[in-house]
């Protein structure tokens, strides 16, 4: 699964044609677009018409789903705005990967089969351990009971250089969250370094952990 950056869905973007070729040439990849629905905390506060236009553009590009980012109350997103955004994606046959920090928000967002919730840096952030938040544990269990997959991320303080370096991040995240998909990167999701952790490293560590 790969999430593409905001803007490349628009024909005027310089990388739009390249992204279209990627989607065509790599059909076995689940491609997701990016839509920010945040209101406060420096987020864009897009009007519903703008959000709908972005969703349509991702659908035209051929994305399977969209990451709805900054989607919780910590970014000023009220429940009606969240539910509307999820429903608008569903109306275009797009799956939703919801990034709201607490799983309780995801439980009330209208997620359905094929959707997922993003546990963003729940165990490791910037190379540091994140203390567990006990009040969210019941909601995490209920998400799993409802069959909503959980995607996980972990970030380091610098660009990862070896498989052994990222192993404790992955093991810690699996132990805390136990989700269905995992992404690992350097600081700020590798936006400053462009260093990508090879997927086979992640897969080997996850497979080994689940066997034991």
C-alpha cells in the first residue's frame, strides 16, 4: 500500500502524469490519495466542495482509497464534518484510511468494510518510546472486533540505516497495537531525507514476530 502526496491528483501538477503511469504499471499496489480535512492547528480548513473535488480527482487518477488526514477533534474536526468526509469518499467507491489520533473517533466515523484506521506513531515517534494511553485501549479492541483493520506507523530520529535499527520500533509497535499493516520511516515520515525503509526488512521482522 502506498499513499501519494497531496496535489499530484491534479492535472496541473508536474508529477500527475508520472503518477498516472505508476498506477497503470503497478496494478498490484493499493494506491491511496491524500486529503487533509483538518480545520485548526495550522490545517487548511478546506470547504466541503474542495474536499469533494479532491476526492473526485483521486478517483479519476485511479486511487483505491484516500488517507483522510488530521481528521480528529485535535484538529478541530467536528463529528458531522468527519462523517460527511467519510461518506463522500464512499460515494465515489473510495476506501478510507482515517488518521485521527484516538481510535474512539474512528469508531464513530462511519467506517465500513475495506476502510482502516491509522495508529500514527502510537509506540515509537522520532525514535522515542511513546507512553501508552490506557483510556484508549478498549476502543482499540472494539475496532478490531468490528473488523476494521489498523495500520501502524513508527518514525526514527534520523534516517534508518539498518534492519537491526528499525527492529525494536516494529516489535514495540506490534506489541502495543497489533495492527494489519506497518510503515516505518525516518523523521517527519522521511519528507526531509527521502530515505525509504525497504519493505522486505519490515516484512521479515513482522513475520518473525508473529511466528513467535
